[in-house]
């Protein structure tokens, strides 16, 4: 590990701790050259599938793209950022558990919408409007009507 201050590669681990959920190790390190301390995080790298986009091209799974879309959909909603991180973790787990090497952006979008619908219906509608490329108010209305219908059935 290169020291972020002096770029030297010799360091020692001063302290190691697991995060609360036990999936990440936090390490405090001290550079042996400049004696400054810094923190690193270590987590298991999970091989996620490649994603086929609507245009037919492939790209690696990108957690940051999903987070960006979720942040836009959840803007000014009462959802803490950790909730969105956990949601993305669930999506990654779900894709990993399928044991596939490839998936489509449409499949990922549907998984996101399913999870958002249970989490926050306003965010769900916002995400759906972009994901499904709504072009008029009638499309919003049909999604809202469907939500009302599902709520009345579950009550």
C-alpha cells in the first residue's frame, strides 16, 4: 500500500477492525518513512456480471451509476444514504446469486424498481419516469393508479 503522503510502500498495520455488518475490514496504517497514519478499507471483491445496455454494447457493472440514479430519484426524500448503499448491496447480492456472467440493464432496472416500490413510492415513480422514459402525464397516472390498486388489495 502506498502512503498517500510520501508515496512510500513500507507501512505497518496499527489497528484492524470489522465494520458493524462484518463485511469490511478497516485498517489504520502507519507509514514507516514519514510516520503519518492513514486508513484503508478491505472488502471481498465479488465478480458481478457484465451489463448489456439498450444500445447493444457491453460494460462492467457500475455501482456508482446505480447510486447516481437512486440519489436523483430519492432527492429530498427521507431516506438516509446508508439505506441506498444497502439497497445496492442487495442488488449486487441478487445478481451474484444468479451465477450469471451477463445481464441486461433492463433486468437491473426492474430489480431497482421492485426494491424502490417497497422502500419509497415517490422515489419509485421518479425512477420509473426516467427508466421507462415517460413522455406524458398519462404514463405517470397509470403507474400511480397501479400503486393505489396494489395498496387497496394488500389492505
